[in-house]
C-alpha cells in the first residue's frame, strides 16, 4: 500500500457496526443507478424494439459499472478496518 493510502487508512478507523453502516450507505448509490438504468432501458425498448441488442448491451455495461461501485464500497470497509 502506498504511503498516502496508509496515512489515510491510519486516520480513518471503521470498526464493527460502523463499517456495516458505511457499506449500507455506499450501496444506496449503485442501487439507485441500477434502478435508473433498467427503468430507462425498459422505456427505450418499448419505444424502439428493433434496437434491443444495442440497448441490452448498454444496460449490462451500466449494471456492471454500478455493481463495481458497490463492491468497492464493501471492500473499503475491510481495508480501513485493519
């Protein structure tokens, strides 16, 4: 771990229940993002069914990026707790 990240990790101490509260808060953003992605994707499919392949591919890419944010939030609780 680099010196700057170690200094940041030393300054932040998430312990026990506080880490789970932090992850819960970090999961709100990706949850909202996934809802927006699939809601708008459904509208787009209803308006233009012939573009289903392209729309579905973009939905999957957006879903993956949102879920990556949720996983980063989960891992940060463990990184800063040690």
